[in-house]
C-alpha cells in the first residue's frame, strides 16, 4: 500500500508542476505583444524523500532577462531622449528666424531697410520714399524683437518641460522603490515575483529616457539604481528630485535638487549625463541662449551702425532740438574725448549762421558768429554748462543741458552735427554726436553698446544699498558660491577692489577690470562660470544699473533686441530722416542743408556692407565683418545646429530601435516556442493524471482482493 501512496505522491507533484508551467506559458502567450514584457520560465528540480525520488518541485519561476541588453537599450533610450528634446526645440528656433531665401523674414527685413535708403538716394525729395524707409526700419526692429521673444519663449518652455520631466522622474523613482520592496518580500516568502519585476523594469525603462541610469541586481532580487556618474537614485529607498520652476525671461535658471531638506541634499544637475532632462538643460542653457545672444548682438550693432551714420546727417529741415540717449553717465564723469566736434546752427533756409567747435584736446569751445572762446574742465557736466553759455550768446540761438545721463542741445531753426575733418572727436571709438546719441535714428531703452569710456578714477555714483548678486559654478556645473557685492568707496577703483575681494567678492573665481574702452569686464578663472542673478545697482538718477552700463549680465546683453524703435521725432516727421550730409566746414552764411542732398542716404545704404566690429556672442566669436555677413552667419548657425540635432536624433532612434529589437529577441515571447511548451506541459499534465488514474485502479483492485 505504501508503494501506491508513493505513486500518488509522485503523480500529484507532476500534476502540480505541469499546472504551474501551463500558467506561466499562458501568461507568456497573453503578453506576447506587451512592450517590455520579459518571458518567464519554470525551473524544475527533483523531489527526494529519504533518499528516494518523490516527484518534482517547481524550484522557481525565472525571467529570461538579459541585464546587459537591457543596459544597452536604456543607454540608447537616454541618448534618444536627450537629442530628441534638443532637436525639436532647435528646429522651432530655426523656424523663428525663417528661411533666409524666403519672403518676410528677418533677413529680408534687413535687406528692405538698406534698399529703402538706395531708393531715397535716387529721389531724396520724395516723401513716399522717406515714409517707406521709416516703415522698413520699424519693421526690421519689430522683427528683431519678435524673433528674440520667440527664442526666449522656447528657452522658458524648455525650462517648464524640464520641471515636468523632473516631477515625472521623481514619481518613477518612488514607484520603482515600492516595487523593489515588493520583489524582496515576495522572494523572501518563496513566491513568484516575475510579474512585479516586469512592472519594475518597465518603469526603469521609462526612467532611462529621462535620466541615464545604471541598475545593479542584488541577491534578494531588488536592483540599485545610479546615474552614470554614481549618484544613487534607488537603494533601500528612493531619492527625491525637485525643481523650483521659477525661471524668468533672460534670467539665470534654477537647478535640480536631490533629497531636498535631508542631510544628503545636493545639486543634481551635474549628475545628469544624458536623457531628456539633460537635453532640455542643454537647450535651455546653451543652444537657445547662444542663438538669442547672437541675434541680440546683430540687433545692437545694426542699431549702432545706423546711429553712427545718422549722427552727422541732417533732414530737410533739420531738427532744432536734439535729445540724446540715456548714457548712464553722471555730470562728474570725465569726458575722455579726443579730437574736435562741430555743432552748426542753421536758419530756416538751411544757411549756417553759427559754428561751434568743441576742441577736446585743448578743453576749449570756439564759437564763430559771434567769436568767442571758452574753456571747460574735463567733466561731462562742465562741458554741458559751457556749451549752454555759448549757445545763449547774443543773438540767442539755443541751449544745452545734461540731466540724469541725457544730453540735450537746441538752437536756431535747426542743428547739424559733425567733426573736424582729420581730427574727429572720439570717446571709446565713437564720435561726440554718436556717443551721446544726439541725432539717433534708432532709440533703445538701455545702452546697446558697452564701450562706456569710463575712467577708473571717476566717481562710481552708485546709489547706496544697491548690490550685484553672483552665482559661481564650477566645471561640473555645481553652484559653489553666491556672493553679493555692494558699492564701496567713491570711485570705480574702489568698486573694482570690492569686486576683486577674495573673501566678500568674486576674487577667487574671476577678475574685474576696465578695458581700453572704459568697459568693466568680468573674466572668470579657469574652471569657473560667473553669472549675475540680480542687480539692484543704479548710477545716480539715471536708473542705469552696472550690468546695463557695461553688459555684465545676460539680462542686459540678450535683451538688446527688445524695445528698439525709430526715433519718435523722425516717425512723427519723416522729413527729419537724415538723407543729407551738411558741410560744416563751409563759410558762415553758406547754405549747407539742401533738400536734394543724397549723401546721407548713400552713407546709410553703405552701412550694410561696411566692416565693423562684433563682440563675441553666443557661439559666434568676436569678429570684424559686415551686417549682412553676420546676419547670414547667424542663419547658418541656426540651420547648422538644427540639422546636426536632427541627424543626431535620426541616428539615436536607429540605435534605440536596434537595441530594442535585440533585447526583444532575447527576452520576448515566441508564440511558436510557447505553443510547443504548452503542448509539452499539457501532455505531462495528462500523463500525471493517467498515473493517478492507474494508481487508483490498482488501489481498488487491492481493496477488492482483501
């Protein structure tokens, strides 16, 4: 009888093993088309009791997971996530510029402006041509602003999407950690954890598209997740990721924090080597700012080039009052001019009635009609005072004033500006009229050039309490310091000392100095990046900050494409557009303003193809070239960046598809194989059933014999 019992036991274990195997096979078949599903297989072992065979055990249910193929797929997923994010944003950035060969783009708007000047040169008396030129300039300035805003909107969108990706990654980490714990408990209890492991690995696959992750299996079935550079994401618990999405237009963005509020809190950005999050960071911090900065540089130089030419031209009739730009200078600032400038006062017929020569080399103002010579000290305010005295000499012709950084000059029926031929006035490379913006064609809300001509010995004139707030990052992108520097002493020399202080300033990380053109520059030391996060400084009542005056922060340099507008006096009266070029060397009484003079229009048209200096901006190096060539280089850079990103995306998608296919071939379900296994286990189940049936019949026979 004991032999029959043994037969029953052996057959029953076979029945149970076959049933378990059929369950696994059925599950495989049901998930044959489920992405990320890993094929499961039962593992059998003989059951031995007292040295004798007693059937079969289902030792474990294992998955056909290949760790190395999974890692290869996840690596390719991270790469694809990064390049796809960049490619989409760069493609849209290129669209913002438009097709250089198409109609109604930024590039055609540039051509339209200079073509309009050529049209005026053919018929300078045509009001239609003047109105068209003023309209073309306005369209170009609006196009600069529109394109710049589009690019910055993409940067802010990248920042917003980054915040969403960080939130998604944080949620995935929490769910992975929870499933990890479930796998461990199931394994500890001897249960089947394959379903939970599949769910966990699918979440890891999703996470790998956001962040480059590396998984390390542990003996109890759980996995440890780290980034490529070793930052722990999931161990015994999940790390917490957070991002304070407070980015502002043209401002310094925030950073990702890991384990905020815990002893292990740290900046996470340096740990992100790849994935969608890395791609969004690259687009936000590198690609889009580079395009925006180069565009702003083009807009600023275009405005400055037009103003440089227009400064010494005249309309018919010329304006009788010229109000300059906001220079950010104080009355106490040194003039730092050389050469000689000329102001001509004309009557209603365009005849020269008074000539005023400002000799900066000898600090004298020499007047003709009436003859007068006056000395001035080397300060902006004293020059304005003496110029006002000269303009008010009998018979009174006008006045001059310098108030809150703006120089204003008025006189007679009209004023024309120029320089002594061969001894042109110059401050930091710009003439007197150009530097003060007395006859600007394009107005800007803040300085568009930063060669301020400031002397280190000048009074800094900064309002008490204002500060420059810095953020210092190292070569790995970690924020290592955030000093705030307030004005010290009374001069720019004192202020430089405060900036260069190694303890309270930025002296450990950068050097502040004035260059030959009186521009304050910040030169980071090797391995450091210096950003200005806030600037509450202001020079006296000018409301011009240190960053705006010298172009120290991106909030100043990248916004130069915004707010540009045609001088309102010219918009109101296009006849004031300077299409003529008066001869200020003519005799008193000679007519120097002619309605048919086209030299000003010709000079404005030639400005497009005149070589001029461009500072380094974005990914374009400092260079001397023309406006048209610089514009084409920006278009080329936008197209090149978008094309390279698109090619990288295509390549990454191909690699990801290949890695996915290879992994699927190894880990996935083959219906043919599973159907064979199902037949096999159905037969084994039937065989075990027949053994049980035969044993029962034997038992019945023995009972009946008894």
